[in-house]
C-alpha cells in the first residue's frame, strides 16, 4: 500500500515540473547582416515563451512587432529577451525598426 500512495505524491509533482518546463521553453532569433534567421519561427499556441534575439551585427537594432505589442532595442553584439504569449494560433509579423526592408519575419503560432 505504501508504494501505491507514493505514486499519488510523485505523479502530481512530475506533472507540475513538466508545466514549468513548457512555460520556460525558449526560442532564438539571430540578427546578422540586418536579417533575422530564421525568418519564420513556429511556436506553440497557448504558452508563454521566451524569445532570445542575438544581434550579431555591429549596429543596434530594435525588434518591433505591432502584432505582438512588443519593442526591444538590442545593442550591437548583444542578446535581448522578449517574452511573448500565450498566443492564439495565427501569424504574427515582426521587423527591425532600423532596417525594416531587410530585417523582417513572422512568428507562426500553432
């Protein structure tokens, strides 16, 4: 009986850890030569995600998305973090405010 009751303690704890891991899931965008890579990023619907932007250019760039209601200046050679979500399924656009013709992309939420 003791083994059976410990399952009721361990199982809920394991489920809580999986939820925390999902909430901390991270994604990376790299900015180089004033272009985002990948230009299309797929993330899960209904979850908060951490988006790390690695600016490998020699100039600052501002990650901007009116769809996501987010703006963040990323200094040259530095990383920046933008937290987004939870989002509904759909396509959300973003751009580099300082280089809007080349630094563009989309986030696809599924």
